[in-house]
C-alpha cells in the first residue's frame, strides 16, 4: 500500500482517533444487511489493484462535480467566500488514501474507528479542526447521501485494465456496497440519539 504516514491529518490507526461507539458486531450486521460477502471482500481487493493507481484521477473527477455546483463547492469556502485551496489540497490527499483504504484495509476495529472519525469530520464536531480552517461547520447529510451517486460508478476506471465483464460487475457491486456501508456509518453522528 502507498505510504500514508506523510499525509497530514490522516490519523488512521492512531491514538488521536477515538473508539467508535459502533461495535464490530453491529458492523457485521450492517455488512449483512448490504449483502456484503467474502466474495465482495475479494472483489474489492482485486478492484484495489486497479484503482490504487487511479485514485487521484477518481478524486479529481469527483472534485470536478463538487466545484461545478455552487451548493456543494461552498462547504470548502473560507470566510471571504472563496475556495480555501490549502484545505482542498489537504483533504484531497486523505480522500485519495480513502480509495485505497476502502479496497485494501481489513474491516477491523481501527477501520471502524476511522469510519466514525470521517463521519465526524463532515459534522460540526470535527469539520475544519484537522486543517485548522474556517469554512462552514458542516457538510449537510443530504449531500453526503446524494453524492454516493457520483462516487459509486467505478466501471470507467476498472475498464482501463483487461478484465472480463463479469469480473468488472463483481468489483462494481462490491465497491457500491462498501461505499454504502461507510455512508451508513458516517450518518451516525448526524442522527438523533436512538434513531440510528
Ligand atoms: C459519497 C460521498 C462522500 C465521500 C465518500 C466522502 C469522502 C471523504 C473523505 C474520505 C474525506 C477525508 C477524511 C479524512 O480526513 O481522512 C472527506 C472529507 C471532507 N469531505 Fe467528504 N465525502 C463525501 C461527500 C462529501 C460532500 C457531498 C461534500 C461537500 C460538498 C464533502 C465535503 C468534505 C469536506 C469539506 C471534507 C473535509 C472535512 C474536514 O474538515 O476534515 N464530502 N470526505
């Protein structure tokens, strides 16, 4: 895996990340609800071998969508109303790493804990803190969910390598489930106590 130690603010597996209030048992239940299987885990790893090289392009393509829609772009604006370029650049590195993590990391306690952290970093509890910036304090949950439609299709990136249509289908399905499981976890800090 690409070295991650040098990414500022990327705290995966460190003591700076608090323990997730979600248990590993609950995680397994969510995986089961999404139909995420051993085969999906394998397909995701195979996808990772292709996607790791393209992770930056993937993030660039998603970022272009955010930049093109003012209602999305503004969550990266500084108090003067302009994009905070240093913030965008810092978050981008961690987002690229996320593509790798989604495919390659085992779904263990450290993984679960960082899911909670990523969720929190989209909410007033932690947004802006990692990079000491002054952009709006929340990414509204409605956009987090809707944006799955943008992050979901990975076929264009998978098709750049020689793979059978069936293999590509399996990788796409595994990726879709993996993203949805994460959004489910990230939604937790947004939701009223007892309703998640
Ligand atoms: C499927 C949807 C989304 C995914 C998979 C995603 C993924 C991520 C990841 C991996 C990070 C970095 C986490 C880290 O610090 O290690 C991040 C941070 C961030 N994302 Fe998202 N994101 C999504 C939707 C959105 C949307 C719709 C917006 C707003 C337009 C957004 C704005 C941000 C911002 C502003 C940060 C930095 C938060 C901070 O201050 O630490 N995200 N996102």
